[in-house]
């Protein structure tokens, strides 16, 4: 379902982008044409409005001139009757008056005749000059009026003034509707509104040019008024109540008084705007069709993805099953290996043996360690396949790393006549920050291969470091393993680092018949080594020549700790193999006397208990053994014995070691329960588990099979009591190793 939805979204999103882009381009392309068409449309309508209004003004002036002629032919004593006839003929007039040039009223009739004050209007004054004129709206006590004036025919000092309602021109223009709600307005020569559908503006003689002087919101409308007064024609754009409007303005050709008209309409009412809407409708329809297409297409596309998802789910389930199986099998195999290696090691350490038995037990021990190495490699490969191989970086001691690596070389060498050459730089740092275990794993893999494919001659281990030029807090650790072994054919060089790839000895040397070929190794070590090196931003390279040997070089990025270096004394000590004790030589391994200590070992496997008890018994300690977490909890709760340390297995039935430690630390509540050292002693030795145990209340971690050096280190750190040790007659216990000779 997720694949189908994602497919639908991809198709629909793509179509949305295409349609939206097309509609947008279309709108932008025609928008300029639309704007030009709108403006042209309004200017044309303004011409029509001008003709309509101008004809009305001209008709009024003609009526005034005609009535002036008629009145001049009537005796003054009959003017009242003549006025009655005029009002009946011209129902738009509501009053008539005759004034002389001294502003004296000669005769009048009707409502709201012109007052003496009205005679001061410059348009009415033009009538004394013989020109028919119409005034702007003039407010009086009786209301708002417009006056039409003409000189009495045959007289130079008398004028005839007709009174019109102030809303007369508003009624004229109200019949003119632009688009849907657009309208026409008329302003006089000073910018006052004298005709508009908003009657209150006419009554108040609103002037936007003056309003704009104090209110920037009216700046555009004020500019239109200013330009109209100046006799210009043009287009203006502004908004009213957030609605964009367009205005076309021009002078009124039939007005000699300097009036102008304007047409205002909302932009969205333009018939040309339907083109925008049409494009949007087309886009919406296209998107709807795209959605249907996406639904149909996703159904077809989903089918192969469903098959792939099913295969992926099956593969992930198989991979998880394999990983779980390998982890479980690793734990199960480590348990008997603990007995094999532990009891063999214990026998070699504590029993005087004849030469043959001693040699056979060493072979058993080496075979066990080889099997342990194989188990570790299989676990790492499963992690690589699941992309879960991890680093566990921390500060480490470089001489100890070298010592541990060289100590292991003794086991790889066996009885072969091979000389181990050490080429260690004296300027190597004492301490670095990185994953020490992975570095050991890489070096051990390279050295084991070198000894495996070298029958005689030399194997060289070299190590140096150099500063990272780009980052002074980092450095490059370079190590190489050179052997005089059988070499590798060129065509097989690329196969070296392939997963599960095994090279036959004849393939490495380039010789040998089918009958003498034999496959060696698991094909895992170099793959794991290269992956680990890559995780440390490093590389592993190889050079080889048939019959003359090979050189593997590893380059790893590590973090700088401080300026201390190992120096020449430590290098010489490492080369003499006496930096620490080696296993199974003719050296007497010394252990501290811990006979004052009392420890508890918890493990559900009796054999493991025997091995652990035997290896720790050498130190002279009192040892109690228990087979479950419940027993350990009750022992700590009762405090019948206050143990110096507890060695706790992890995977036990009913209650595992982690849960047992949690109860001891958190629920018992005594100071002893919170502080007694608890050491994890477990076959669950996957890389990264040590940190997990330390975070769960354990003080230290020892993996099974038990490493004697690691065990000795832990006992010295967590069990040793120097004050109690000082009271003993002897501070060390010496255990002889080796055979009877």
C-alpha cells in the first residue's frame, strides 16, 4: 500500500508541477494583453460616457438660450406667465430668476431660485458676457443646487438663471453601468465630486485631491483628480476595501467649465478576466484527470513492488533468523570452548606434564583458539551483511596493543622455522583514541595469513604514524605485514577481499596440480579487516610476487591524545617479548596472593563453574559457586558472606545476569549491594556488549573463553586489597608452567 501511495504521489506531484507551470505561464503570457485590453475597453467606454454627458450638458445650454430668446420677446409685465410656461416645458428646472448686472433680482418663480450669493460664481458671471454656462454644485440653506445661466436676448445687463437639483447630473450618470458594478463620476474644475452613485460624496462635495494631501491611502485617486483637472486622459489603478479597481478618466468635451469624468470598475469584473478563470478551470480538470491516471497507473506499478517487498521481507526475516541463529550458536559454542580452552590452559599452568602430552595440549589449545577466532569472524560477517558492524572507540595503550598482537603471533608461528621481525617506530604515541579491538583484529588477520602461507623465512610486522595535515587532532597509523611466503597470482588479487572467497595454496603461488591443491581459510578475515578499516576512514592494500611473498599495508585514521611516545626502551622490551608474560613458554607466570579474598561465581553451567573456579583458584581465593541469579540475590541480601567481588554470567534460565544485577543494585537497598564489584563473565562477547554491561551496573567485563591476562587485570583492579596483602607472609604466588623438563 505504501508503494502505491508513493507512486500516486509521485505521478500526481509531477502532473501538478506541469499543469501549474503551464497555467502560470499562460496567465503571465496573456496578462499583459488582458491589461491592455481592459484599459482600451475602459477608454472606449469613457468616450461613450463623454458623448452621453456632453449631449446632456449641451441640450441644457440650448434650452437656456432658447428660453432666453422667448423671454426677450415677452413684455416684462407678462414674465410670470412666461415663467409658468417655461417650467411646464422644462420639467428639469425647479426655479427661474432674472438678475441685472448689479445683482438685483428683477423677477423670479419656483423653488430655490438663485440667490445674490450665487451670482458671485464665476460660471454665472460668464453669462453677462453672452455665454451660456452651467455652474458646479452650490450648497445653500435650502440644499444643493446647480444653476444654468444665459444672457437675456437683446440685453447686455440682464441674465436668466435656471435652478436644477444638485443631484441632477448624478441622476444622469446613474444610468451608466460599467461591466457589473462599475460607475461613472464627474468632478468640477477644482476637484469636487458633482456626480457619483454615492450621493453623500456629492452632497459633501468630496475632493480626493485635498484628502490625498493628508492621507497617503488616497494618493492614487488624488493624482487622478489632479490630472483630470489638468485636462489629461489616462488610466489609474487603486484598491478600495482590498478590491483592486481600474479607473479611466478624460475631460468632458461638452463642458466649457473644465469638468472631467471618470469610469471606475473592479478589475475582477472585466470580461477579459474570464480567460484567467478558464485557464484555472482547465488546470483543475487536468489535475483531476491526473489523479485518476495516478490511481490507475499506481495499481499496475504496485504489483512488481509488492513482489519485491515480499521478497525483501522474506530476505530480512531470513537475515534476522540467521543473525539470531549465529548469535545463539556463538554463545552455545563458546560455552564448551570455555571448558576446552580453560581446562587446557589450567592443566598447562598447574600440572607437570611429559613432553608429548604438553605438546598435544598446546595443539588442542591452539585449535580451540582457531575455532574461537572463526566464531568471532562469522559474527562479524553477519553484522557486515546486516550493515550493523560498529566501532567502539576509546583511549588505548599502543604498547599493550603491540604486545597482545605479538603474543598471538607465537601461536600462529607454531613449530615453523620462521623469524618474526619487528619494525616499530620509537616515535609511536603511547596513547591513541580509536577501536583497539578492531585494530588487533585487523593485525591478527594479516599476521595469521602471513604465517599460514609462509613455510620458512621471515614475517615482518611494522608500525609507524604520521600527522594528518588537514586536522592536527588526528593522525594516520600505518602498519604492514611482510612475509616471504608463497605469494599470490595477479588474477587472484581482486578475490582476496571478496566475501566467502577462499584461495587455494596453488592459486596464491601460481603452481601446483589439481591433486595437490587444498583450500585454506574461511575467506572471512580479510573481508572483515577491510570493512573495519573503511569504518576508520582507512584502507588495506596488498602487493605480491609469485614465490617471493606479499606485503599487506593498512592505514587507519586515529585521534591524537598527547605528546608522549613509546621510546626506545619500550620498543626493545617488545622486541624481546618481555613487555608482559607470554603463554606456554618456559617462563614462570607470577600471580598476586589473594588468599584473603572471598568471591562468588554465578553460572548455570557446572563445567564453566569448574573452569572459572580452577583459573581463579590459583590466586588462593575462597570461591563460592551458585547456578542462578535468584541464589545470588538471596546471598547478597542475607550478607552471611560479604564477597570481595561477584562474577556473574549473562544468559541464565529464569533470570539473566543483567536482571539479577539490577535487583541487587536497586531493590536490596544496602550499601554493600550498591557497591560490591560485579564482573560480567559471559560468552555473549559481541563487540559493543562490554559498554552495555558497564551501563547496567557491572564494573568490568570478561568474555568466555577466559583470557588469563584479562582475568589477571580485572582481579588486580577490583579484588586486590593492598592493605590486606601487606599482612600476608608472601605477596605473590608462582605457578610453574611448561613440561617436566
